[in-house]
C-alpha cells in the first residue's frame, strides 16, 4: 500500500516537475538575454505572488520526487533497505523542502 | 567454429563442425556427446515448448533449441554460459527454484470459481480482459526474461518479469475467483513498482511476450486498488 502510494506520488510529482522545469528553463533562457544581475532577478520575483506560488509548488514537488527516486538508488546500488534508509530519506526530503522554501522566500520577501 | 563454454570459473574451448540449420543446442549436444561427456546442460523438448534449455549465448540469454547458429555466430565464435541471475548447479545448468518460487509468491496459481460439476464458462476471445490475458499466456517459463532483467540483478527480492506477467494474465482471467491477495503480492518494492521499464525482458522474450506491458497493467491495477483503499 505505502510503496504503491509512493510510486504514485513519484509519478504525479514527475508530471508537475516536467512543467515546472520547462517553465524554469524557459525563464532562465529569456532572463539572461540582457546579462544576469541580482537586481534584475529580484525585480522580477520580489513581491510577485505568481512566482512565489510557482516556485513553492516546484520545491514541494522536488522534495517529494527526489527522495522516492533516491530510495531505489540506495536499495539497488548500496543495498541499503532497512528502516534507517527511510529515516534518512525523510530527513533528506525535509532538508530539500527547507532549503528550497528558504530560497523561494528569500527572493520573494 | 570456435566454441567457448563456461565451466564453473573458466571457459573451455572446443572446435565444433558447422552444419546447415544447426542450433546452439545442437552445438552443446555435440560437445557433450563427442568431445567432453562431463559437460552438464539441460534440455527436454528441443522444439521451444518446455523452457528448459535457456543459456547465455554471446552475452544474451536465449532459448538454445530455437536459436540458429547462423543468427548468433560472431567471427566464427560462440560463447555459451549459464543463465544470469540464477545460481549455477554445474556448467550450463542453473537452479531454477527461486525463479518458480517467485511465481508462487506472485500468486501465480489459477483458482477457478467453478467446480467440475458446473458447465464450462463461455469466454469471448474479443473482450478486453481476454485479449490482455492472451497476450501473455504463451509463456513457457524459460527464465530468459528473468536472466535479462537488471532489476532482478540489483534487487534479489524482485519477483521478476515472468512471475508478474503470470499474475497479470490471471488478473485478467474472468474465470478466476477474485483474489485481493494477488494484488498485494505483486505491489511494492518486490513487485511491479520496482520495474524501471528497461524492457530487457520484452526485448529478449523468445515468445515475443511483453512482460513490460503486463507490469504496466499491474501498476495501473494496484494504483487503482490503493486509491480505493483496497490494497
């Protein structure tokens, strides 16, 4: 049950990430046209709720998606399968979430 | 031609005459009968029905009785070894217990809802379920897919393509009693969700079955059941 739902969560977040990554890369390509400055980035993101929501969704999706994928990698390549793997992955997920949201809030506020 | 045969740790070299329509099994049989009677290998039907003669031929798992030398010979050389992912008993003979135990673990046994006193169930071959079952029903249990699968190599608990394909055909068999145990058995880290869709099984299956499609079907079925809280 849990593993099936993990698989489903990974697929759903993959679909979200596909859109997010495309938008993110397109924005980068567009934004660097006239050179890249912190002021220009902050000018776009500061106080902009749309970017706040977009990057929050991006971060949450990544924080769910990456640990589930890493779970298979750890199991298959390092033969790490016990409860401590799950503990590590929960910690990893929250680390991603915390670091990501810090960055999102950092460029919004 | 030059034939290298895996004998426990090292390869032994043999020179075998070429014949028209010669199969890899013919080559192994020639070696055992004429050159070295201590060579151990396994076969039964010689016509692609029994699934007992699979070996690794020039790096890929194949049914040797239906593999013509013409198709696989490279630089007049053949390398023959036992199947991968299974313990070797001797030379080219592998222990297939784990492979078939996994069929049992995937609830691969047919359990009909009718008794011998009931009439035959009429099953239309044109229904969606029957077509899905028919697509995988010709499996001969040769373990070629199991040997080709990298997920089996990386995750020893993984049930493997053949057992999951079997579960999928039974899931689509309308004569079967409903079996929620089977869905539970084929879900998760040892089941269909471990599959990375490399498709080595589908590429190698001598019966042209697609276990990958069966596994995708199981992923859909288990997800639906999980969302309904029935897994």
